[in-house]
C-alpha cells in the first residue's frame, strides 16, 4: 500500500515536469518535449537555434 502511494506522488511530479512550455520564451510548442528527450533542456526549436547561433 505504501508503494502505491509513493508511485502516485512521483507520477504527479513527473507529469508536471513534462509539459510543452518553453523555458526561454514561455510559449507552448510540441518540439519542447522532443528537445527535452534529445538534449535534456525544455526549449523549443527556435530558441534552440538561437542559442546555437548566439551562445550567451
């Protein structure tokens, strides 16, 4: 029973982390979750491109 409660709490935390909101521009884009898997950062493709060209 304790394991089930623990899993439910962790699932809620994971679900909140995986959304499609970019951390740089705060816009909703479906490429955010793809880039999260590939690079580990929650950024959209346009912010990723701009960070690659202008790394500051």
